[in-house]
């Protein structure tokens, strides 16, 4: 939201109060409160007929400072609120500053107002300068805004899954959930948190609508504003972007660890296609006959009868024996997923049941909120009502007990604001926050019945904290190269917002992709954390495109399954630290200015660079950071830093290994969930460091093999700590087989 008319003036009809004078302060052991007059105070008369703004700074965690800005404090408390962890942390407080760990908030007690954020060396990271903080009064209501300075060369990323340029500078971004596809400014996953390359990130602690002007209204500042009289935000010091994500997810929640089987290939019925058990079996059999190892089969919307979504009952016309079918699928080694949403159509028997019990959201006059958008006469489950949560969960449990392993928790964005919530929640705040309650209910059912480490969603909407309930996918994209690229931008933006796991519809959702689009998208999809073949009105089995598509899918599915020791290790890192599996290149190379704007390539874990091909002919240009990188599949060396332009066949994609990396490679290519330690190969790459440690997790919690690779000139010694299982070491053409009872291997580089 813009409030100014150029640099000097305000927009017509606005009255804006800015802090102008540091009046006084009160230091407490854990906080500092400052009162700022909205005009210079030179004598007592200046204190009359004037506003006073209260700014309180405190610290919920080391290296994090919370700023609470308020004008009128007599407004009633509004909820819901984000769950932001807070614990006592040592701080240093004086009359005009507060220091937490390596971060200091310092007020200017002089004549010119200012609030600066400094690192441990006294370097200014950002700050709220003259007229940066403001209280706005207009005919439409009141707002509070803050503007934090952007240094020269500083850029902003994050703010949820957004499909435009990864760098948000110059953009206006409204944090407001919408079901808008992947080709507009709207987003399914809105997160009022942004990263910078200036050593800090910012979380605006407001679950409702937050409007960001990122170097747009004021080109040297990031502005954020909310309706009302109060604004809270947290500044998080890194210094690196990965450090900021670690600290941000410590505050808002770390991702659960998805089960290993979920990293395999998912195939769906697609959306509006015609299907029954015979169709399902034909697809599954066709995949098996072609050596295309599936891990998950997903039943989309029409597993339930039309107009009945959701009643959570199988459509007996096409699925007469659901328990038997699920068992037959499980006997073939497949996991199953069902589509659900939080809306109850009027024709569903559950509508009358939920309405009578008060489990649906109501209008102010007591009527159930209903409309025909999506499902005829549908209502919305009120997840602010604990009894409604349990009721909804009770409809899911029989499906899990029947054999269902996962749920695609679709929708959650179409949440009205002209309603009344059971717990009195503010409708504006609940619009974005609804998805958090919805996904938590579904995830908790799976965790309850399947156990810790076995719960996984395929969720579309999310907000702050939603990363705790993986996995999220990118929503309704189109079957074009342009949409493939926008999907990647959305994923990188989401990864910059604290989400550890992400997927997208391979080949695009809307339309039937050209075979070239489908085949290029396969490589991107299988080199993502999670991989799903899904469409709208057309199937996504590869033989419907051409036989080469079958070969391409086989190649990259086998590749991913062999990489599972590496990928599951990266998944553990995401679970333990919040640093995502798929990462913008800046996460790994923060000191290389050339990577700042890269949004057509990414790092898969710390050590693999992926550059998807967005052309039918295979032409691709990508950037290689400094060092001697190795092509994973051929062993060729690529020297960086610099740009590389090359042409790839459909069975190839730029996949480079970072200099000095050790990549653990699994012994199986037929499934994603196997004991990664058994027969693992440690592949050593160019410019190996003097000492490297590699963790290879097992499938059982707490099991892992830890390998220490020590280089002394041309000699390399590898030591294993962990269970006795056979393993291998590979360096170029040199391969050493190691027996299960041996914990050490030595080889000499040629």
C-alpha cells in the first residue's frame, strides 16, 4: 500500500504521524520502551494536541530483536496470532539501545529520529530513518507502516511462494491468500517474512493482510504496513541467508521429516479425467512393465462422488471395494494418497451433520456461510472450534485405518471475511491463518495413526509455520516452458521463506503438454525434493507422449533413487536446521555477487547444482561459481566462475557437483526407501578438502553411518562409524570395495 505522492508529499486524504523526537525511555531487564513525540518538543506547549508513539524492543531469541509499534493501545486484542517461540535470552539494555547476541537496536536520542540495527562489529545492517515509521489516518481506516533501509546492492527475497522474479525489489506484494494459479501476482502461500543479502531477515508478526512495498514506493527502503494502530516485526541477524533461515525456523517451527517413500515418484489419476480401479491398475501395470518404479499413487477429487466433496466416501460406482483395492496396491509396494479439502458441499451428508453441530463457519446473523464457488452450496469447516477439528479428524481416521498413507490437503485459500468464527477470531486475520489450522488437523491425524516420521501431506496453501507440515506443491501451473520457469521461481521464493520441501506438477497442470515440455520437465521434477506426475483434464503417464518420454522418466527416476542417501541427508538437514533441500544459489555462495539474481537454477542440497532446460531444442545457459565443478553423470570438469551455454538431449540436464564434494550414492534404483547405508558408494570429486564428514542416514530414527574422509596429498583415508554394512569408495576410475566388517579404506589418487 502506498501512502506518499512522490518523495515530499502524502497522498490526498491522508494524515500521517511520524516519530520526530525521542521524548524519553524506560529500560527494563528484558526490554526497552521508547516514547516518540510526533513533532519536535522544544517547550511544554509542544506536548499538547500532539501524538505520542510507543516503540518497545525486546528479544525472543539470540540475534533476534522484536519491535512493537503502537499509537492507540486501547484497541481490543485481535487473534489469531502466529506461534513465534520466545524464551528468556540475555540482553544488554541501556537508555537508548538493546543488544541480543550479535544484534543491537539503537535509537537516536538526538534531535533527528532514527532506529538503527547494528551487527556485533557496529556495522549498520538496516534501520528506520526519518519518516520511516508512520501512523496513517484515512477515510478507509488507520494503518501503521514501517520502512527499513536497503543498502546499495541489497536485495529482498521470500514473502512466500511468488511466481514473478525471485528478487522482489521494485515489487508491491500483498500478503493475502488467493487461489490464483501460478501466473499472476497472487499466491497460495503468503508469508510476511523476507530475506536480504544484507545480513538480516524480517518477519512481520501479523497473520492478516500485510502490504509490502519493496524498493518501490521508496526505492531505498522496504516498507510494510498493516491496518490498525499497532505493528510488530522481528529483525533476525544471520549473517548469511542460511543462518537467517535457521534462526527464523527456530522461531516459527522446523519441518517434520517426511518418510523416505514420499521422495519417490508419485502418479495421479489427474483431476477431471475418467478413471476407475481398472484405469488405476492399467497405469500402475504400465509403469511396472516399463521399469518405471512408482512409490505413490494418488487418487484425485473424483474418488468421491460429484457434488459430494467432501463426504470422505469412495464412489462405489467406480471403486466398489476400496479396502481390497488399497491392500492390492500395498501388496505391489505402493503407498496411496487421497485428495481432500476443507469445504463441505451441501449435497454431502456431512453438511447437515456439521451445520447442526455448529461446525461450519457462520455469517453474523447465524446462518451458515455458503456459496457455489467450487462446490454447490458449500460450507467451510470452522477449525477454530476444537470439536469441529475432532469431527473432521474423525472422518479421516477410517481412511487411514483402511490403508491410505497420505492426504493431498488442497485449497484453504478461499476464506471469506464477512463471517463469524467460533472462537471470535478476527476474520481478516483468519483469511490467511486458516490454512495453518487446516493442515495441522490433517497432519496430526497421519502422525497419530502412522507414527512420527511417517506423516506427509501434499498441501497447496500455507503461511508462517506451515513449513512444519510438509510437503507443499506449487499449485495450478500450465503446460508451457514459461510456466515451468515460473514454477521454479515460486519454489525458490518459498524456500527463501522457511519451507524445506517442495514439489510441482511435472508437465504442468492445465492443458496437455507438448512432448518436449513434458520431457524437459521430468528432469526438473525428479531433481526436486518431491516428484509428482499430475494433470487437469489429461493423464500424465509417459507413453501417451512418446516412447522417448518413457526412457527419460526411467533415467531420471533411477537417478533420483540412487541419489537418495544424499537427498535424505539433505532432508535431515532441513528437518534439523530449516535449511531447505532445494536452495537458491545465494544460500551456498553468499559471497559471489554473480549469483544474486539467479532464478533459473538452484542448489539441490549443498553440493549439486541443477539448471533445468527450458527449451525444446535443449539450449541452456547457466552460471557456474568458482572452482572445478564435475558433471555428475560424465565426470567432465567445468571451470568456474563463469557462464556456460550448451545443448542437452532430453535424457540430460546440467547437473554439476561442487568442488571437493563427497556424494553418497545408493545401491538401488528401484525404490526410494531402502537402507541407504547398505552398499553405499562414496563418490569423491575434484579438489577434495583435507577433511570431510558425510552422514548417511538410515531409515530408522537415530541410525546413520558417518564417514570421515581425510586427504594427505594423493592418499585418501576413509573411516566409517556406524553399523557393519558393505560400502564402496569411488574416485574417478579408482574403486575400492569395502567389506561389512571393515571400517577403514585407503586409496591413492592417480
